[in-house]
C-alpha cells in the first residue's frame, strides 16, 4: 500500500535522514501545510518539531513523497511514535505550488511533549546545527 508523506525537517533532501530513509522514495513536489502550525527547534540537538497546534505559527514548508507501508513502519521507529519523547503520525492537509490539496501523513508532536525549545516558530527548516541521536537510528 502506498502513502503520501509530508516531511519538513531532517528527512528533506539535503539533510541527514533523507538518503537513508527517503532516498528511494518518489518526490511528488515541494509542499506546505494548508494550515498554520508552529515549528520549532528543540534541545541541544536542534531537531525540528512541528507542534500539533493547528492555527498558530505559520504554514510549514516541506516536501511531499509517495512511500510504501514498510517505510512508514521504519519511520515510526525513527520518530519514536507514541513514546514519551517521540512524535505522533497524523494526517494533515498540504498545498502544492499549483494549488492542489493533498492529505498526507506527517510526524508531529503534541504540545505537552515539546520540551527545551531553542527557537521562535519557523516556516521552514534549514538549520545546520542538528546533532544525531546516539541510538544508531540516525
């Protein structure tokens, strides 16, 4: 089964997780969230977090991919889905440059799970300070 996946951080082209996880996936287009969400950098690792607070922040820019179910399972492990320090995988609406709307999976955190914020809200991620985890998944 194929899925659409919206990525906004280290899974984008040119960033640390892209080649390992999305290097063989089909890039559909640049995209942005159809609604505003806060996105911040967290901890001394400066990792990007989109917060599940639709309507605040700004529309987040990223990339839309076509991926298979096995990759979604691998990304759920990477993103620690539903663990205390992890993300949740949610469907949200994205807008392509031509105005087309696509619903896609996205990794996002509940506001209560966001800790040690190190930035203001961002519309796009391009920070080079990211430090990988030491658990072998990065």
